[in-house]
C-alpha cells in the first residue's frame, strides 16, 4: 500500500493521477464497484436517463454480451466460468433496465438515442413490418432453439451431477483412507465437487432468467407499440400512419438492440453447459473431430461440386466451396500422413532407446542366423501391419506354399523387421545373414512395367523393375487405368516386394536347404515308401551326399518333387562313384520328363541354343587332358577364349529373348556341368541341358549357337 501511495504522489500529470487513483481504489475496494453496478442497474428501472447515457449503456450491454460469448468459446471446463449464473442474472436485469429506460424515452419524447434510431432506420430500413418480422424471428431462435435446449441440458447435468455426488465423495474418502492422496488433495477434490454441484444447480435456475427475458422483451415491445400509438394520437396530435410508423420503428429498434445481446448471452449459456464432456479447448476439439478424417471433407467437396452443376443453381458459390473443401481435405491428409510418419519414427526410436537389457541371453543365441530376413524402412511398415491393411505376411505364406509346390522343398520362415538405418522407402533381403538385394518401394503408388509391347510414356518416377530388369515407372493410383490401356503391367508395391522375394528364394533355394531339411524330407517318405527309406543309411547313401546332389539340382532350377526317383537313382549309383557331379548327372537323366516339361512350349517344342562343334570339341579335349577338380569351371581355357564365349553367349541370348523364349543351352552330357559353371556367373538366368537327359521323343529347335569368336 505504501508503495502504491508513493507511485501516486510521484505522478505529475493530473490525468495520470486520476488514473492511478481509480486503479488503486479498484484494487482496494472491488466490492464497492460490484455493489455500485447492481444499484445502477436497479436505478435504470426508476430514474430517467438522458439519451447520451442510454446510448452508452446500450453499447456497454453489447460489449458485455460479446465478451461473455468469447469467454465461453475459450473455456476448457465449465467451472472455469463458475460466475456465469451470476453474470446471467445481472446482464438480464441490465437489459430489462435498458428496456424500461428506452421505453420511458420513446413514450415521453418520441426518441431513444442514436443507437436505437440507427437500428430502426438503417438496420430495418425504416420498414417497421420488416423490423417486426426480424424481431420475431430472433425471438423464436432465442426462445425456442437456444434457450430451450440450454435449459434442458442444464437440468439433466444438474440432476446427474447431484445424483453422482455421494459416490464421488465416497471415492475421495476411499482414496484418502488407502493412502493414494493426502488430506490437502482430498479437501481440494471435495471443494471441486461442491463447486461443480453448485454450478450446475445454479445453471439450472439461471437458464430461466434468459427465458423470462425473452418473454419480457416480447411484452415490452407490444406495450411500446400500443402505448406509443395512443400517445402519438391523443397527446401529440399525430396522424394514424405517422404515429404508428414513428413509435413502431423506435420500438422495434429498441427490441432488436436488446434482443441481440440476449441471443449472444443465450448462446454463451449453451456453450458453457455443453462443455461438460470436453477435455480440450473448443477449437482443438472441433479441429480433431472435423479434420481427423479427410474422407468426409472430400465427399462434401464432391457434393458441393455436384450441386453447382444442377440446373438453376448458382455455380460460382458451390464451385468455390468445393475447391476450398477439396484443398482442405488434400492438405489435411498430407499433414496427417506426415504426422503419422513422424510419430511412428519417434515411437520406433523411443522403443529402441527404451529396450531393457535382457537378463542374460545365452551366448548361443548370438550365433543364430536367420535363413531369410527382410528389413524395411519405416515408411514400408504399413505393408506388414495388418491394422493398416498390410498383407505382406499372408503373401509370404503363399510364396512359401507356391515354392513348395514348384520345387518340392519347404523353405524356412521369413523374418521381417524394421531397420531405422535404411532409407524410409528402402528394403533389404538377406539370405543367411548376407545381403542378397536391396530396392526402393513407394507404398502409395503403383509400379507400371513395360513388357516390351506397351505404347506411350507415363509420368512418374522412372526405375528398373528389380526382378526381370524391365523398364518401369512408379505412377499414382489415378493413372492405373490409363497405364493398363497403354499395355503396361501395373502392380502394387506389396506385389513388387513379394515377387522379388519369390525370385530370390527360387534362385537361392540351394543355399536354404540344410541337412536337417533333407532328413525331414526323407522321413516324410516313410508312409508311402518305407522300403526305400530303410535303404538310406550312412553307408549306402549319406545325408551329406543327398544334400549336395539336391543342392546341385536346385541351383539349376530342377525341382525335387519326385524325391523317390532321386533317392533311388543315388542308391543305385552311389556304390559305383562318389563324385557329386557325376551322381547329379545320373539323377538328371532319370528326371528327363521333369526337365523336358520345364523348357518345352505349349506345343511340346524346346527352343535352345547349341554349342558350335569347335567349342564343344575344345572343351571335351580340355576335360580329358585336365586333372583339375570338378569345381574348376575354366578347364584350363585361356581368358581370351572364355571372354569370346561370353560375348557369343550374350548375342545368342539377346536373339532368343527377342523371340520370346527362355535362354536354354543344349550340349553333350560330358561338358554340360562344366559349361554351366563357366556361364552361370555372367548369365544366371541361362539353363544348360544335355541331349541325353531328354526323353527320346523330345523335339528340339536350335535357334542360335555359341562359338569361340
């Protein structure tokens, strides 16, 4: 207080001194201002006031109504505006006092200040019929819609709040007795319960103030019109039309200028009582609920556009609305996607940072290597998340079934995990812990591949298809139909991933089959071939030999579905030779029908590339004179010769591929395995077969040759 007095005395300007006096007095005696305001409101009911003060008080009434409405908009909980019932009572009395003061001026002087005159002349254009209609419409809106709804909500809220009060108090006592809260917290929560019950009880009664205000406003307007008409005719000698027009316009202006603040206060009351179930600010809550899903906004945009093209409808307003709604939907969808990606990335980082150290994992677990593993960037996780519509796990199951049917082996499960070190749209496939391939996917786009017959170009991201090396383009979903019409093959990103996985598993199936898998396959034959399985032993046919032969077959794409024939062939020839390559060739000869079906066309014709006689003779001579191990593919041939063979091979493959055939090389059985090893590194898609491993009735068409030049 001493500091405030010192500040007051130090001010030199009279205006500043007056300001400081008012501020100091207000802080020291706020109750006096409140009591003075109530007395002023009551004084309006009995004390005449000049037009200037009436205009001032009408402006104050409007300002208070706008302020109360805005405060109600920014509420989070109703108790933040616990004084609203009192404000509702005082504002209603204030408006009624203004009605009495304006009525006194209208009936006594035929005038009621500039604001009422402005509403009577400018707002309703001096047409009292229009004014009466507008006034009645506002009254109906206020009385029937806003007030009635708010009153009902307040009644229900008050009843439920009071009914739940004993249970909430018992809950507080239980928490206090259990030690969950202390005495201070318990008192605070009891006070909140008391305030809540008092507030809703007060709102239940205070809503009747607005209802009474609306009824009083209607009665006052009727009295003013009738009373003004009588006074104008009898006391002021006006004509009927003049009296009716003058007093009706002023009365309607007075009714409107008081009804509008009443409507604002009513809306504020509705906002307050409907905030009971909300926990966020209104603008945040509405933004979440209206902008949380973009599809309704997009559909509304389409509906507005459709309405704009209906006959007789004004196109411009609807087109503008459709454009605005469409833009909101587009940018909101983009924002939601970015938010989800950031949230997902944050969750993944947080999860990795908060992973607790295992108690003590066995050291043996560190030595375990997953046979097949797929690592995904964070943007591709939706492809495997079934909650987001991802079906990659189901596709992988189908891939394993497909390869089991084609190759005759059961491939190991595929492990899928995320890797934050990858690019967001990148994936890596590992075989036995080693990276086999990596590629990029665009989960929200389609891959259009040109099989060689497509016409025209597509707009999008130009890439090369990872499996077959075809030129391709990532396009939007909207371009799908156009791409298919042009002859492109269009697939989804999940299909690209699973197709890539399928081809990698097929090419690396020999690396995935273990000795344990071989034992499992042999045991599965016991039911149908018990005698054959009984012959398999460490002496007659070791699992190691059987595994290596099967790996040789799978490496060249020969299925092992006919496992009994393979086992019978090995049991027959294992006593003659232990050479794996020779045993493989014997097995291939017994699988002649299977090999023929792999490479023949629908007419039963095999289109193949042959070796020129000079090259085959050179390899045969080198094989006969060489004592090198079978694993050496060059047979002592010079690098220049091998380079020439590869060049000739490349040309022949291009010719065959252009014709639409698979690249198949046919040669003698003696050089077949060695030639296959010579070319498989450069040309992994090329199959090498021999004449003698095909059935005698096979039809072969030679469409190219490979030589030394």
